[in-house]
């Protein structure tokens, strides 16, 4: 390295000497020498005063942590310091906190599981349901109540309204059960009992599993919310030893479609019954939100006392007091809240009593209970001779008790009342002077004559009615369909005339006497009127799919009169629509929340934290006042009684929205505003809903029919119910049978949800000149063209345009579009109006007849519209 470095000059002077020695050196070496000499003498450059300063980069007003620390210079605010201490926990502290929360939740679940059926909780309620007509569910209950199962039956017919029910205690497991067998043909009773049951035992056939009616019951139960369940089959031990394994394997394969993780229990011996009871008492309980957040009970003892004239203070009202005894389930029950009896309505409580528990694990030892809201009362598991059998727990406070008001009070004089001005008085005087001349009957006064309406006025008033508009839309569709039918008939007649007599004779087939008898027998059960209505409904639905929302312009009156309630929108997504504009009179009868979601969270949080009242597991007697005698008659005819305590505001009427999806078993079209039967949570009612699309926009398009492939929002006037809750929609046939048509959940309560009905007016391009065209058949007079001129036009091929001017007086108009028009294209105009559901809420739902699968319901699937 030393030899290499010595080859170069060490200083600048030596470099200059070397260059000079070179004589005539190159200029390049000269410049390099000058630069090297200048670097030794040059100082660091400093910017002057007039140096250009560029703008600082705009980074969204966001400062980094380093910049904030430099600006604060170590200062820390008090709130920031406390938050930092609270937030910045060590890793082990965070882990310990997560473990504590996990342990608390696990302990809570174990406590609820151990309480069910034990001394501190309600008895385990089990419903036995037969899913096949060939199985015997009564043999299952008989096997379970046998002495060999290890249980002690305390009470037969322990549930009012259910003939086959019994209460039993298992001393070995220290648990108590209530078994009942509902009538499978009564769908309402089956669904009501499934809502309150802790477990369901499904009895399957050893060969087929379940039949068509069993599959129908499972569809309803799954849609409503299925609690914990167990599968049972009988008759397996009767088979040969070699066929038992194959039978179990086939049955498990059948049950796997509906119950993928369920275990199949044979029930042919007392040992099998003991295993089933042990499984029911220890299995994991499925939590259903709509019942765990509301106190409810199943009536085990029911009595009715009519009101006397002294109590009512006048004439008898036909009402009375209903006393219902049962175990409190869900959460604590309060006497000031309203109660709902499924299928009968909402009522008030007067007091809550605490009778002796009829199904105590230890009837001799008294147990003190928590003090109730009404005072320091104690409940007893059993009663000695010196202990009172019934004690009053709570009495209703009239000042705190909720009212039965379901609708808002409507004051017709609540509007703004102003004194008429001078100009209005003069106008009224001129109107009075210019009276119209009318022909009235003899002896008619002036006041009576003002109420006589001319024919022209009647037509104008009728067109203002919204229902008439919708009926006209339906008539237009019907006329179009009738025209297609006539064309089909004419074409068929022409084809039949073309056939020769010889061909007709060859095609004729003579029926034998047996075939004719069979045909007559088949036609006996055929209702021609119902078949005609079904065919008409299917054709309307098919026409709506092929030509959605298209309506013909009437010829007998102007379009601006016929469609005066409709308006055009520049954009369905972004154009504004005031939700408080032109509300119907029914909206004055309903209630509305400022924020439904915030109210829902608050009400449910208060219900979860409230521990006052009758605690879960207590055997109580509810005194329900002002109850009609029909409730007691229903119990006496064999229908169970389910009582549920309502949350605040749940008795008030509003606009409820349900998100449903059409059930696959239903193929019949369901039209909007058609009466349906609703099962929403614990409620059951009839109403005529409006269908709309499920979107995230502020406006939603109305659907004329329920779409089978997409979820649909069903809007209806109904009592408020806080989600979550299962929803079932049934449609009642003319013979009284109710078919399941849709299932879903409760969406929200929002009267300001805008549902718009769309109609489409179509026209045909008559003459085309590049981007402009003459369109006809959309309107039939000049006045309508000028009226709808501001509305935007569109075509089926995606062109957009507007009306430029009217041509002539017969409905021809010149239109301009954004690109070249095609002769096979169709010009369309979209018009919208807001629609509301009909106020047809009826809490009374008639009992359904035993369900029978409708034969031939799929014949219309491939109906040809051509």
C-alpha cells in the first residue's frame, strides 16, 4: 500500500510542479488541478436572505407522535395521564382480565344450567312431538312415567289444556320434570308450547323418519327458533339382530339432513328411558333471545271469576279475573308490567300470589325466599299445618302500572286554526254568489243540495283515492291477460278448424266406464272457482316478471288525472323524498321512536339488570283482570295457555318491518296487500302487508309479489316488538287450512321508511333520425305530453333522453336521446308514488284445520304465457 500511495503527489504544490513538468499537458488535467486547489480553500455554503422557500407538504393536519412530544416538551395533561394508565396495561394484566371475564361467563352458564330442573329453578319442561303418523307418542310418555325409569310421578294432567301431561321428580339426579304431549294437528298449540319448552323430544319412525306433515312441523319449528332437542325411535329391538345396525344407520342418514349433530336414542326398555332422562337433564340448553329477555310461564292451573255488578259499579261488562298458576321463566316478573296471552291479547295484572309449590324436591323442609317488591314475604317449598298456603307477593300500583293504550289519541282540531283574511272572505262571498244550477228532488233544502255530487265530480273524487288507483292498475293487467287469452282461444279455434273430420275421428278416444268413474271422482274435489283464481294469480305474477311494473295509459281519461299521485325521479338512489310528506291519517294513530335502536338497547339493558319481582323458578299465581270468558273456554277445549310479560312500549301500535324469505315448499304467488297470518315472537295476528326490496338506500321499491329468490321486507301495522324474534307467515286457504309461505326475523320499527311503488309507461319509436325520434302510444293527447315533459325517459337498451316537444294532438312527441336509437327499442318513463300498508290488524286468528299437503300445487310452475 505504501508503494501505491507514493506514486501520487502528496500536496497541491507538488501536483502543480508535476503538471508544469509535463510541458504541454492537456487542458483536462489543468482543470482538475484547479478544482482540487479550490476545494481546500472553499467554505460551507450558507443560504442567503432571498432564498426560495417552498410550501410545507399538507399531510391532513396529522402530526406524528414525535412532533407532538417535541411540542409538549414533556408536559402531560391530567386526563391523558389517567387514560393512559387505564389503557396501557401490561400483557399479563390483560391476560388475567380476559381470563376473569371468560370464567365469569362460564360460571353464569353453568349456574343457569344447574338451576334448570333443580331446587332453585323451574322444572325442566319437555314436549314430546310425533313426526310420523305411524308412531305412538303416548307410548313414549307411558315409558317415561314408568317406575323403572327412576322417577316419581307427583301429578297427572299438570298442565291445563293438555290432556297427556304429568310432573315427576328424579331423586337420583335431584331434578324435576314436566312432560306434556301436545296435539300435533293443532299447529298453534304446538308452536306456543315450543316457545316455552326447555327441550323437545321428537319421535321418529324406524323406517321413514318423518312424513310430509312432520317435515312441515319441523319447518315451522326451525323458523320460529328450536330449543334443545332429542331424537327418539321405537321398535328397533323388535327387528332381527342383523337388521338393527342397518336400520339405525339408515335412520341416522335420514335425520342428518335436519339434525346433523343430534344423537338418536332407542326407547324400548326402562334402561333406555333412564338414559333419555339423564340426557335431557344434562344436555346443553339452546338460548332463544325472544323468550330469555321476557318473563313468561305456562299455565298449570287456571280459574276464572266473572265480575259482579258491585265490582263494576253498574251493568255487567262480561269480563272477569283470570287466575293463572305456573313457574316463572326467562327473567324476573313485575306486577306493573302488562302481560300478553298468546292468541287473546294484552291485559293488566292486579296482584301476584305465592302458593305452595306442587313439585318440590323436599316437601317437608321450608325454604325462605328473597323479599318481593310488595313486602317481606317468604315463599315455602312446602307447607306445614301452621304455614299459610297462599301469600301475596306483590300488588299493582295504579300510579306505576302501564296502560293498555295501543293507539295515539287523534285530535281532529289539533291543526292550525287561523281567522280568515279579507281576501279569503271576499273569495268565499263570490263563490257563494256564483252558485251552480242543479236538478234536485222536490223539497230539498240548500244544505242538502250541496251534498249532491254530479257524475263528473264523482269521477274526479274517485280518481283521488289511492286504492282505486291500485285497482285500476290491476284491471289493466287483467285486461291485458284477458286479451292474451282471447288470442289463444282464437288461435286454438283456427287450428281446430283446419283439422279434417277423419283426423278428428282418429284422435277421439272412448273412455271406459271405470276411467270415467275415476275422472268423476277426481273432479268431485275440484273447485273450479278456486282453480280459476289460482290461474289468474299465476298469470299476473308471470306477467309481472316478464314486463315489470308496466301499465297501459288509459284512453277514456287523461294520464295526468289518472297518475296524479305519481312523480318522476331523476335518480332513484340519490333524488330526495321527504318521509314526512303527505302522511295518511293512520299515521296519527301510531307511535314513533326518535331512535328505535337506542331505545331497544336501553330497554333490554334495563330488563336484564332488573331483579325486582318474582324471581325465575318461583311458583306464582297471576291475577289478570278484565279478561273475556273466551280465554277460559279456550283452555277448557284443550288449548294450552302461555302468558308472557311485555317490555315497555310493546303494547303500542307502529309500523313494523319484517325480513322474510319465501319458503321452498310454497309455489303459489303471494300478492302484496293480501291478508296473511303472522307469528311474531309470542304474538299471533292477521294483517295485510306491503312488500318491498331489502336495500341500504333511503328509498325502497315496492314489490307486487313476494320474490322467491331474494329476501323481502314486509311492512305492516302491528304492536311494537323489540328484536330479535322469529317470524312465520301463513296464508289461509278457503277450506281453513293455513300454509306456511315465508319465514324470517324481525327487522325494525320505522314509520319513516319510504316504500315507493313504480309504474312504467311505455311507447314505441315511430320515426328515428339519429339521436331524435318520434314516439307514440305513450300518451294520447297533447295535454299529457306537456304535463310529463320534465320527466326523464329511458329505453330498454340503456338510452336516456327527454321530451322535446309535442307533435299534433294525438299523443305523438319528439324526443331526444343521448345516442343513436334503434327501431326495435322501447321508450319508457318511470313514475313513483309512496305506498303504505293497510290498517287491517286483527289480533284474533281462527284455529287452523289439520294441515294436508296440497296436491297438484306445482302444475303452474311451467305455465306458458305465450
